[in-house]
């Protein structure tokens, strides 16, 4: 396998997120986000860690972008912190925040690196959360104001935009399970946020297209290969409900198919939050769909799991290879996911906007041997090539992530980066996987 097998126009990149890397959580006029607040609550994050400084990308972005240049990585996906632009979520603009992203974009372009911007990667302004956040329908207007400003002020330099990052995760973990910010729990908070996020997904796309007609606009979905534990009807039906939740919930409304209520009946309660013409407003024709795959889930029927009546059979129970997140390492999952989404929805353009793994990294003579991550990337990229050769319109692949960073509720425990960051000195060390990825993609450039 060689990078050139994917074609000369294939986009090879890395992905990152504002809250996880930037630090400077209260500098230069930035307002607090829900994650700035969530990490202050004891017991919510591993060892009560936080991202107040993290990788300090806010001050060290020239160094990190230079590393991209060194490795030959020509596509950099990063997100904008909403509360750095609008400290109160709406209203007064923080010019210093806007200037920061202009400088990041200009530095990328100066190094011949293409910026790909994600508008929302989970860090809602705290001021808006206090007004209901994603549970408040007014967020469609709030989000629209934010998207409008970003696209008008930055759109002349940015061709590629993504509206939301993994909406199922920030709605499910943040408003149903309560394990992510803002820590809400319950079916009704979840359903209201799902509908409002799906509405914002389409509205954000429309605003971007209006302000940046020549841009390529997408959004990203967390996608997991779902298979039944046994070939029995109860497990098969449980896996279908799980698939509806994990893989269909946000893409189908955007395609004009509505919510997958026939597969997951508890979703019928979402109608409580819908108004006339919402079904039409949910639809937007994205230029590309970003899929983010890491693993697969094996599902069995469970009478005791409310609403979905299904539960995963853990990878450790099945005695299969895992990473530090206890996720199964199953390279074929990305192939099967790509094939499934293409065949199910006849998508015109797909980009893997995240794929990667957390493993223990070993230091040897000042170098970081992360052979497990290197093997993981090779195997998953090979499965991407397999899908592309079978007709899937795959146009890009982005590794998660450039630098080890704050991984939400897991804190800094699981390292995903191609580059190690010493959080005490902020020294960057490129891992063997990063060196390999650079060599691999440079052969086609």
C-alpha cells in the first residue's frame, strides 16, 4: 500500500479541537465554555484534570503548524472556540479572538497547509448554557449568528468548513448520560438537544453556503460498526436500534429522510420539539460527509437497559485486542462503515475526518516508539484503500490527532497524538507514528 494508490487529489491531514489544545481559557477576552465549568466540578474528569493550559496551542500554534510542514501534512482540521469569538455566546464580538483564528489560518496558508474549520466541537459558551443551551430552541438563532460572523470574517481564506463535530456524542454524553459537559441527564433533555442540533446542522450549512458560495461544506458524524452478538432475533433487533442511534440519527434528517423512528421507537417523542416545516428545515445538501470511526460494537438484547433494550458486549469480555480506551482494535470496522454509508445513502463524497488510537508510548534514547499506533494507522488506512478501490467516493483521511491533548472526561491519560507534549515544559517530540505518517504521505506529494 502506498499513498499514491489513493490518487493525487486525496486529502491527507490531521484533526484537532479548540478546547482540547488551545489553553488560554480566560485570556484576551475569551468567555468561559461549558467545559471550562465542567472541569471545575470534582469527579467529572480523570484526576480532576482540565484544559486551562493543555498544549497551549493559543501561544504555540506557529510551532505546531511548523511541525505539520516538517511532516509534509498539508491539511489541518481545527475548530473555533465559540466563546473566544462571542464571550457571551451572542452580541459583542471579541476582536482578539477573531484575530487569533485569522493568524492561525494565515500561518497555515504561509506554510502551504490547507485549513479545515469545524465550527462547533463541543465547547458551548457557558452564558448560553445558563439559558438552556442546546435544550433551548433559540440556539438555532444563536448558532446562526456565530456561523454568520465566522464565515463572513474568515471565509475569504477558508475553503473547507464543517458545521458540527459528532453531534450524537455531545448530545448523548452531555444531555443524556451526563458524563460530558454540561452534565445533564434524561431522555427529554437528550431529545430536545438532538432536534435543535440537527436544525443547527442544516442552518449552519445554509449560512455557510450563502456567505461562502465557493466553499466546500460538510459536517461530521461519529460512526461505529454495529453487529449482533449472536444470530438470534433479539440481538439482531437490538443491534438495529443501536445502529439507528449511533449511525442514523443525525445524517438521515439532513438527507430529508427524517429521524429513524421506525428503528428506534423512543425517538417518536422528539415530535414534541418539532414545529411546522421543521422537517424541511432539517435538510441540507452537504458537499461532503465526514465520518469518524475508531472501533465496532457487538450488541446483545437487554431487558434492563431503558428505551433501547440493548447493551454492548465489551471488548475485554470478548478477549479481543484493545487500546487504552478499551475500544476494540478492529481495522475492518472502517471498511465496513464506509461501505455501509455509501450503499445506504449513495453519498457523493466522504472524508474520514477522524481515525486514531490511544496506546502506551515507550521512550527509547529520546525517541518515542509507538509501534502499536503506527500499526493501527497502517491497518485502518489499508481498509480505507480497500473501500475506495471498491467504489466508495473517499476523498480524504485525517488522523486524530496531531498532539497528545485533553481527552474530555479521560483527561490526559489516553495519548492519541502523533506528537508528544510535555505538559510541564510544552516540549514537542514527534513520535515514530508521526514520522511514519509523514513519510507515507510525502511519497504522493
